């Protein structure tokens, strides 16, 4: 299988940067959509896919929560990538010449202070890396881009200002996914388990289903609900907990969950990233 890692976006996107940071020995494969990035793994054109699942400012990535459970891919790791926005312009541009900043709407919303202080007009484009490509092709000093330092390198742009984001904690979390699960042994420290489930249509089903995690002392780090199948009554939950399904506490909690659920699917068991504060040894 080709030693590539796929991502959604153009070369120089933050997902591209995440791939290169987490797997510096792999080549990256840009894809137009999340579905295409996943399909590249299924077809063997890529060994892994780097999929963003949530951002500390923008919240969850809804597409991933919907697509991943149906994709057949397994989560084998996680990676946290700091989003460090840069103001990019064609070589030789002075910052006083910049009149417009092009980028994705979310990125522009994260650099409001810069735009206000420099009296720069925001212009919404499809994505950050694509904005850098546009600015490079235009060659106009009055047009700049908000994008990554990697985009500056790939498209031959100057970095006029670095770290222009309003919030220093701006971080995106990614799932590292593969065609087959890579489950660590149950005695490996710092493990996490991600799964989806649907509760039975009975009173207090969710309350009862989750009670097993409390009574067995299992730490739950994430619980999100979302509709599936276009039905307001068909709610699916994505849950993340500390531990391995074969460890006694989590095994008992999952057994209790199964009693009140119509379906449980484990999406991955993996080592937590060091970013979480010591659970894992590396990202």
C-alpha cells in the first residue's frame, strides 16, 4: 500500500500541516472532500487519513461525526494541531499596502483584531490554502491571505505577520484513521475508546445507559448527540472514554450500555496524545 496520508483540502491547508507534523516521513494526498479522503484509504491509494473532528473555537466538525461511523475506517490515533494564522502576501509587499485579506470564513472570524487594527477588508474564499494560491496568482500587493506558514512556503508568499489569531489556544483535534483497526493491548497505559451508540426508545434510557460508566468509575471525555437518517427521533451518540474495552471497568460499563442500547459500534481504541496532559507520550 502506498505510504500516503490523505486529507481534505488543498496543499498547505492546516490538515496538510497536521499530516506533515504527525507523520513527517509520509507524503500527503490532498482530496476535495472528506468522503474522497476516506475513499483513498479504502482504495489503497493512501494508508491513513487525517480527519478533523473538533476545534477549540469552532466546535465539532459535523461532517466527520456523520461520515466516520459509516465509513468502515477505524480510528488508530489522534493529533492536536495548533492553528497559527499568518498574513501572507506576494514577495516585496509592505503591510501598509494590504487592503483585503482572503480566507475561509472561519479563519477570518478568528483574526478580527488584526483586520480591525489594520483596516483590512475580509473577503471570504473556499479555504485557507486556496486563498494563498489565489493571492500568489494575482500578484497584487493589496490582496493578502490568512493561511498557514506551510501555505506561504508552497505558494512562494511572504509572511508579513505570524500568529495573528485572536485566541492563542486555537487548536484543532484530528482523528488518524486506517482501513483496519490497530488495537493496543489492554495493559497499555493512557488508552481511549471511541464508539457510537443508539439507545432504546424507553423512558430514561440514556440516563440508565450511562449509569454504568459512573458506577464503574470510567471517565467519559466526550458525549455528543446528532440526528441520523433525517429523522428527529433517530438520535445517535458519539462517546469517548478512558480505557480499553477489555479492561474490567470499561467492559462492565459497555455491557450495561448494551442492555439499554439498540446498537453499539466501537470506532477505535488508541493511545491518547501527549497534548491531553500526560496521558500519551506523543501526538
